[in-house]
């Protein structure tokens, strides 16, 4: 993929117009996040990852989304307060956006097009459990290549190429993720 993801308009959590162009030349992990999800504790791992690699040219771009079981109902201000107070989040956070369906943000359309299939480091237990949970509530998980749930991660190279995608239950500190980040930083 070309560096076109840099040209897609986004907004900061504070409401300022921007784009990912501010991260040109850096390795970026783009993550759709939520405050009321069973995976929300991943904020802790994301923040550790950010602290470990930010001085080496690494960024995390968090995009809150309320697309999955209403697990991000808050306003941008409430999200910012939650992330800071509960997890000390210091990495850049952006405006709450849809990441699936017909209203999907163009950034997520581009990310998914570039990497339609996530790497699943946790086996099938998460997907099977999620499927059972959703079926119990009268729905089913999104079909590939759509985002499955909160905390899917896209790794973007220094040149804006989407190089990998990780399933929601992949811990941010998983060796597969950290090795990929280190390899991109060294490239």
C-alpha cells in the first residue's frame, strides 16, 4: 500500500483536524479501542509498548469505536478521562469512529483492504467464545475481512505500508507483535 493512509483526514480526541501524516517516518500501531470491553486491560500493554519504543520512532494511534456491543458509549472527553485515570494512556488518541459497516471510516477501509486477514496468536478460543456470546444475544461476529472486535491492531511501516494485522485477543506485548515492531524500526 502506498502512503495514502497519511492523506486520510482524522480528528484528535480533542476535536482537532489532522491526519496520520504526522507519523511519516515512524512505525505506527493503529488500534480500535473501547473502555467497557473484556479486552480493555490491553490499554496497559499498549502504554508499556509505547513507552518501550516511542524514543525509537514508534507511535500508537488509538481509535475508540462503539461498534461492538456498545462498549465505547462515552464522549471523547469521557474516553480521555477514562484512559488517563485508569491506564495512564499517553499515546495519541483520536476521535471515536465507526470501524465496520457502511459508515466505516475511510482509514479503516484502507487498513482492512491492505491487510484483510489478522494474525491470530491466541488460537481459536477467543473467536469461538465471542461467537457463542454473540449468538446468545441474537447476532454473529463480522465476517472476514471486517474487524472482528475491539482491539484489532494494524502495524504500519515508516513508509505507510500496512505490514500486519493482529486479532483482538493478541496481547500488545506478545513476542510476535514486539518482534514485528522491532523489525520495522530496524528497516
